[in-house]
C-alpha cells in the first residue's frame, strides 16, 4: 500500500479505491425490487409520475421536495425499472463517501491539528475514512432500500455543505464562492430530509473544534448558518402536507409513545447503534424493540451510563486527540433528531445511522492511527484493511438478503418472531405469489400477536372477498376501520357492500375513502364502477376520468370509461379509450370488439374492455 502511495497521486488513487470498493460491494444490489414503503412513496405515489407538475410534487412533503423530485426524475426516465433507481442511490452513496474522504482531509489541514503527527499521513487517514464509510454493512438500508435515498441524499448535501464551508474558511482565494455554495447546499439538505436540521449545530461544533481563533468564535461565518435552522420548522408550519402524513400514517401506523418513554428507550437504542457500527451482525429491517418506561430498568440505566462515559471520554480526549473527539460528538449529534424526545413509531432503524457513520468512519481511521499507526503505519493499514474486508463481505451478503421480497421478510420474521408487521408483510408477498394458505397463516399470526393492528385485517379481508366469503370479509374490514380508519379499509369494504347489492352503503364508503385520501385513484374507479352499474353514466365517466388523471397508467379505468362512452353513444371516445387500454395491457373482449365494429368503420387492432372492481391489499 505504501509503495503504491509513494508512486501515485494519492488523491486520484483514493477516489478510485473508494468508488471501486463501493461498486464492488453493491454490485449485487442493482436489481433488488421495491421493498416495504417503496410501495407507498414510489410505486403507488402518482404525484411523482408527472415531473412537469412541480406543485404536486411539492405538495407531498415540502421538506422532502428534492427527494421526491429525484424519484420523479427516475420515474420519468425509467418508469418502475428498479435499475435506474438503484444506480442513482449507489451514485449518491459513492459521492457521500468521497465527501467523507474530503472532509477528513480538510480537517487534518486545519490549524488546530497541524502540529499533530497524524497530519503526516493525512491522505492515508482520509482514504480509510472513506473506505470504512462506503463499505459498512449498516449502510445497506440507506442505499439498497430505494426510498431511503432520502437519508443518503440528505447526508450528501449535509457533507457537501460542511466541506465547502471548511474550504471557504481555509482558502485564501475564492473564499466567498465556497461559502455561498456551502449555504446553497445547506438549504438543499434541508429540503431533502428533516434530520439535516442539525447542520448549523455541526458547523458550530466544527468551528469550536478546529477553526476558532484564540479569542472567540467567528460568528460572522456562523450566524447565516444558524439562521438556516429555521427553514425546516417554518416550512412545516406554513406548508403542512396532509398527503405525506396520510402516506406516513399507513406506513408507520398510529403512534402511542410518550416523549419521556421514547427518550428512555433511545438510551438503549443508542447503545444498540454503537454495537451495530462496531459489530454489524444480525442486521434487521424490522427490529422488535421494547419500549422502556422506567429509568431504573437495568437496560436503560446502564445504557445511559455507557453513553455518558463515551461523551465524557470524548471531552477528555479533546485537546490531545481532537479528530477522535470530534468524531464521537458527530456521531451523537447526527442521531439527535431521531433519538431524542420526538417520538417516532419505529424506535430503531438502521438507516438512521447513515449520517452518524461519518463520525464513526473518521473515528476508526483516527483511532487506529493513534493505537497502531504512530508505531507502525503498516500495522494500522493491515488492521483497517482486514476490518474493511469483513465489512465488505457482510455488505455483499446483506444485499443478498434484499434480493427479493420474500428473502427480506423471511429474514425479518426469523429475527423478530414476536412482531406482527414482518408476518403481515410476508403474508402480502405470499398473497401476490398466489400462495393463499401461507398468506392466511401469516395474517392470522400477525393478528394473534397484535390484535389491534389494522393491516392484517385488511389483507385477510381481501382473501375472504376473493373466496366469496363476504360476511367474514366485512367483519375484518369493520375491525380494521375500528382500529385505524384507513382509506384502503373503506374502499375495500365498499366493494363488499357493492357485491352484496348495497349501493348506498358502498358509495358512502367510497366517498369516505376519497375524503381520507383525495388522490386515491382506485376509490374513484370503484365509485365510478358502482354508479355505472346502476345507470348513472355521467357520474361514472367523471369518476373514471378522475382516476385516470391521478393515475395515467390505469388500464381498467380506460376500459370502463370506454364501455361507458359506448353506452352513451360517444363511439370515437370509446375507441380512443379502448386503444389506450390495450396499450396499457388491458385484456381483449371479443364482444366489445364486435360491438365497436358495428358502429364505427373497421380499424386495425381494436381492443376490448373488462370491468372488475379493484381492491387494495
């Protein structure tokens, strides 16, 4: 390694090695399917499917506009081909790793550490920081899990802003240019994900650790960044997003954790996070984590002592080992938005470590130098290389688990056997594969574990509906609505009522579904189908048109609107919709073809129309 460094440009070599390792460990992630809440945020999120409608994209969640815009770009060019989405995610991850390298290099050139012998090996330390970051298996959830590009992109802009800020403070030329771009990327970070609200505090911490003059802090540089801390709360205040909250509610479910209980639980979670970065084994998409309500509980108390010991050690190390101390403070500050007093339904997720891994990566490179490198650089290189080799292997293996939906949720069920959600989500996969007995078994197990969980009732109700067991289906939908009145439950119950001939109650349920979820294309479709069957053709056309407006790829809506146009003798419109339905893959109905041929001149490739009501699962 030292021979290579001696003869080649270390900066170019570092970039090549970081990118090369990143491509290698994620080479088997390129075709992993959409997982978990990708369904809500991407597959069924019609707002991202028209990139020209920026207001609609903004309306999903203003604080994540850049994230959703990136998804809209992917959809525009690749539709639902996962390859394009994964290439984007991996590119962001590689960019973030390069920025970790650059930040470490900049940090080791600051006046505060220029007398430290570690600066003699700054290039090597920075290289290993970038390699640790790019290869760590905990990062899989932030990279391979497509929706969690929100986390990776936020970290990218966060790092870019800080790097540009440091560069502006260290540069004698182009200082104002670097500074302006650091502010621009800070704003971009805050419109990518809300956890970037800590960026101004990180700038303040960095100034204190590495850049402040002997007399005082340089507030003229810091103050504009401190003002950016208002961006996220003001955006949330003035641009409330009901659509995002509705989607998030479906994904996370109802919350019932007090701020105090959440904080106590986070002491234990933080200790788990530290274990995961040092020993990334038994990674899990869906942890079954207990909620702690008593500070005197041994797990909470000793975790708190453990965390306080680490922070105290960081303080004691500050003067002599400034890079190591800063890295520890980075880790805790980056986790603050998700691990404080603001309750989230899921108390732990591995992707929340993505930004914190920047601190860990610099810590590993710096601490290995102080432990081994001061005596033998070769020993340090060997140890860090072995660590990266192990991590790279684990990352590649973890991506194998993400290779399809069943392997991922099988893994989650095996690691969280007493949690309802993994069973429910695996049951959905079995249902989609046509394995109804296993799907029913998983839904029953989810209900057994957590009787007040609405999702498995909705999904089991769908099976009963398919089997013609309308009474059981109605019972399950009623229970789901009692627990959590999802739009999907009302929509599906409306289908049961419609099947039973209860037109009035069916329409009321479809109306309620639309009220709860105004962009619910399937509810409009079912609403129109019900009106069409009862002779209200104008209303049916209006509903089908709305469904198509929300989902331009809705083949069944084109089908049924074609039939309805035919019934009111709008034959050319029927022909146009029939052609569009065929292009979207609708089945051919010979009877409808014959009917069209009788009233319009013979045309090539006239398609057919079907009209079954749809249900969600």
